[in-house]
C-alpha cells in the first residue's frame, strides 16, 4: 500500500510540473521562451548524438561502421520524409539489424 501511495504522489507531482508552465504562460509571450522553444530541440538532438557516439572506437571492433550506417539512415530518412520520429525509429532499426545480423 505504501508503494502505491508513493508512486501516485510522484506521478501527480511529475504531471503538475509538466502541465503548470502551459497554464502559467498561456496568454503571455516572452521572447526568451519563444527563442528557447525554437533552439532547444536542435540542441538536445545534437547532445544526444554526441552522447550516443562518444564511446565509438574507430580502431577496434567493427570500427564504428554500424554507428555510421545508423546515423546515415537517420539523415537520409529525415531528408526524404521530414519526419523526426520515423527517422529515429528507422535509424535505430537499421543499427540494431546491423549489430545483430551483419556484424555478429
């Protein structure tokens, strides 16, 4: 019972921290918030790419071939379809197939 109450409280607090900014800034327009809304998605994606590729060793194993194929797939899919979710899922699928089937 204690665990259920604890998880419920955490869920409600997490939900409130996600929803409250939309109510607070509903009818207000701040240039800094609009700027961050435009810039942060690209910055976060760049950080994720650096984080994911930081441990690739080009001098051992498959020399980062699977990673390069995966990143190339994401770029190609995004240029063709302009759909971020499709690009990420497609690149992940190609990378996993490469790691699990081609370079066993």
